[in-house]
């Protein structure tokens, strides 16, 4: 399955709890950390919920 690299660019401070939980679900918890995840509809949906906190670094 293809992979996608996601980087956290925003702080979860003063964000709703659901957005914090979404970051934790992606495996991100500190600024400028990156994670390589499976490119699935579930992961894409989580990224779509918090586009102001994460960015897609690479796809493939």
C-alpha cells in the first residue's frame, strides 16, 4: 500500500479536544514531527479534519 508523509506544522495549544485527539491518532504530538503513514481513506479523513495543523510532505 502507498505511504504518505505528514508533518505537524501547528500547535494543539488552545485547540478543541477533538483536534488534539486527531493529532494523537496520527501519531503526532510535537511541532515539526513527521510520520510516514499508510495512504488510506481513514488517514486522509483525519488530515482533512485538521488541515491547519498538518501538511502533507510527500505522497507515494
